[in-house]
């Protein structure tokens, strides 16, 4: 029986349906779901999952791009008392197999277009059932849309400390780990988000970044559902489609990873599209080049930009740089959100002086309970009563955080530590550079040679010597790249995070 004091994600959705039943909650392609319609759809799919007689807390993997079916599948999984396991839709068979096996998933909700990839591994990993998200008989959308029969009753008692999701880290430096996120942790994160990002029910947000990623689902989709907003959902972050929707549907709030903001800032459609409805623009999931950010802010002075920083293990929002704070600190990721306490420590675990780099650590009810089936990694991450993020930052006297690098991405060149981000910021100033990643490559003399991997803008070019001379004028000699490589594109995951591990391996 449902607890009268229920503090779960499911209760949050039920409350929105009771408060604003006739408001459109989600629009996707030609389908729209009111809050009451969404709540009923979730109940029907939850009942279908319950009919499979799974054990409480069984894992249900989701392997699909953005859709209304994906949202319903997530909400139905937790209403049924099960644990959702979102999976990056770009993964191939070996990577997919690892996540399915490591999580212990017994069911997969899948987009039909991705079924061939799933079919390669489904038998070997012991998946008992595969259910289509859409476009097939018996799919999530078909079950959700079946209003011909009486609405079933789903009455599953779930506590706030029960697992809602295994949220896998992006695996940019090692194999992904499943952060165990409880209902209570995520509810705290939603409140931090609503307060820090100034969301309102009238924002008319567009969500184009992947929902399998924690930012798309837990910083935008669920907090906006909590306050009764109408959400426009896009399958993938396609720039022409985004610009068209902002103009045509008067979108007021837009979150994109810097890897989408950067090409959007240079896209020819930007010259002809009316973005006057846009009032809130959020960026996060990777570092935004300050040059690109300043260009956008100068061009659109009426848009408030928010820098969102954090990681999967904290739900993921940990700090925010608000619009009015960008003038003085455009490179900062701001200060901690409502339910997050931070501490910056040096390599010995001592408090780092203001302005000096150290690892940012967290205390928060938003934090994960640990890593699924990885007790040693959990113990290491929570050593000393703080969660150790792996992010190298500085903090000033007012508490503003500036990201230096991932600790594993700092380059040891000739015994001197150099943050790759600082070098990247200098390279980005060159007018021919569209994207750059700076890594350390093995070198007998320097230990690691600073190496810049560069993507040039369409129609622009430079060479290694010119770019090195350009950077020499802007940063200290020991930080200047020893080598420049030119590529057509940089390896990234679908949430926009740069996979420097793949560059170093290559």
C-alpha cells in the first residue's frame, strides 16, 4: 500500500497529475500527453511490468533514443517497484553486454532500430524479456495508449531510500560504474535544480540531450514535470531541428552540452532564426570554451546562461553559475546548489588554499548510495566521510568553483603538472579551430608531451607550426603543445563528454 508520506519520484508525478491534469506534459513528434494521460499511461505500463512477476528491485534496462516511450518506460519501471538502468544508445555489442551483465538486468526496453545490436548479446547475458519502446505490437506506447480497458490498479509500496536507478558513469577514464541512486537522493536533487535554475511552469523547455544521461532526465525532464511545465522532447540534438523548434514553438528554456552549443554558435541557420522567445540557456556535461560562451552572450544579451556542473553520482547537479554571475567569472562553474556541501583538498587530503588546485569533494543527500557490486570502489570514493569526485578545481574566497581538469587528464610534462583545459582555452582562440582536445602522450624526454588534437572549422585551415607559434604568445612555454594532430572529429559519448581515454589509446 502507498505510504501517505511517500517521497518518491512516482509520488511526484502523481501529484503533478492531480494538480494540473489537463495541461500537456510531454510532446513528442505527433503525440501529446496531458499530465493525467501521462499518469494513466505510466500505470498501464507499470501493470504490464508487474504481470511479469519480477522480484522487487529487479533491473529493467532501457536502450533507446529520446521519445515519449522512453519517459513512460522510466516512470513505469519505478512505479512497479523496479530499478531503471539507462544505457547509452551509441554502445556496441561488447559495451552493451558489459552493462547488462554488470547491472544484472533481466528485461530490456528497446527501440526497434537498436534491436540488431541487442540481439547480438541478449542470449549470452541471460535477458529474459525484450519489450519494444515503440513502433511494434505490444510496445510501451501501444500499452500506454490502450484506453479501451479499465485502468489497472498498481499499488506498490516504495520507500524514499529504495533504488530508483543505476546511473552508469560515462566511462571516460575507466569502465563505467553503476551509481546507485535512490528516490530520496534524486528528489533532493530536483529541489536543488528548481531553486538554482529558476524553473517555472511557463518556461516551455525543449529537451534534446539524451535522456539516458543524468542531466537530460534528472536536471530537466523530472524537475520540469514536478512543476507542471509543457516539455517539448526531441529525439536527438539536431541543430537545424533545435533552431526551428525554438522559433516555431516559442521555446523558452534550452539545455545543450557545449559540444552542441559550439557548432550551433557557428551554424548558418542562426543568422535567420528568431530566438527571441528563449530566456534561459543551460550548458554542462563538459567544459564550455569561454570564447564561444562570450560570443553567444554578446549576441543574445536577453538570454540568461546557466553553467551546470556535477557528475552522475550526485544526481548530477552540484554547482551552478547563474546569469548575473557570468560577467565577473565566465570560466567558473559557480557555487554549490541548495543540498550540496563542497570541500577542496590537496593530494594529502588537506584543505587547499583559495586559488590553489585540489580535488572537489561533496557531502549531500543527493549522493548515490555507492557503486553497484563494487564495494572497494565505493569505499575509496567515500573515504573520510566525503565523496571524492576526481575533478580538479580551484575555489576563491567567495566559494566560486573553477574546473581545472579531471585529475586523470592532468599532464605531467617534465615533472610539471599542466591542466589540459588551460592549453585548450589558448588553442580555441585561433580562428581556424572548431574543436580541440589536449592530452599527454608518452615521451622519453618530457614523460608526457603536451599534444593538441584539433578539428578545423569548415573552410578554414592551419598547420602545426602556425598553431604552436600562436599558442606561444598566450601561455607559458612549458604549457605549449609539442605536437599538433589534425582530425575530422573528436571521440565523444552521446552526452557530449570527450573520450580522452580513446585519444590516448589511439
